[in-house]
C-alpha cells in the first residue's frame, strides 16, 4: 500500500444496521474504501484472506459460531494479513485481553466519535495501536500492579461463574479439573480481597474485569 493508495476495509458485524452505520461514516472519509462486509466471523476470516483488504473492523460477538477474538487470531496468523481493529460495545478485561492477545492492532468502542473511528482505521493501517481510553487505562493498571491483576484464565473462570456455572461446569467448559478451577477462584478471591463467589463477581464487575 502506497501513501496515495486507498485503505481498503472489511466490515465484520452480525448487525446490518451497525454495518450500514460504519459504512456511512467511513465512506465519507477521503482515502477509505469499504470493499466488503461480513455477517459472521467465519465469513470475515474467509474474505480477509483474499488479499485485497488492509483493515478489518471486527465485532467481538456474532451470536452462534466463531467469535471475534478467534476470527482475529485466524486472520492475523496468515502471512501478509490485514490489520484487525476491534469495534465493539464491550470493554471488560474478559473481552479485551483475548482480542489483544489474538493480534488485534486496535480496540475501539462503538460509541466513539466518527472522527476517532476514522483516525483509528488510519492508525491501524499504519501498523500502530489505538485503544479506547477505558481499555488503555486498565492495561496500564495491569502493567503497574501485575500482582493484583487477574490472569486471562482467572478472568475466564470468573466470567463463567458470573454466568451461574458451578465449579464442575466451569471445569468442563474450560477442559480443566475441578481442583484447578477452585485454585483459580482462590487466587481471584485473594486478589480482589473477597471471600465468596458472589462478592468476587460483584467486585470484578464494578472494576470492569468481567462484563456487566
């Protein structure tokens, strides 16, 4: 891509209204061209591999099937892959960490101003990172106080507990032993300064570690 070439975009979101809104915003920007849309994560992976996309704007939740983080990992694993900019409504650690670890170049929330969205696309195309302020703040906290930050696995366990799953069910979902789940929860309790599942979920939700 040269300095004068347009930035070619793929919009991946399962809501037609959202895709239409993104298209309406981005197509008014000079140098940005929407090449295609994808209503499923699987379609996004397939379309991104065709070689004519520079940036994929990726949602995280697609209903049934593959999620946005997995799709991001599959897209970015290929040589010469396009950049992936997450555009979602979710900003909890349970959402942001898997996406960033999967290789997302940036992470923006859907309530961002249009000018911020366009700037994030250009930044991603250049290989630089743009993070929503709430996401950046929590990542900085993780770096400054790593002893109190939940690991990705601890976050996954607690998110499933918040969904009402028992330790046995969490173990089955994550392919762990029940004892390992209990160990993760014990570390979560210690880090959050709580002594029960209910309290852990409440505190983690307030801190934005798991989704409300």
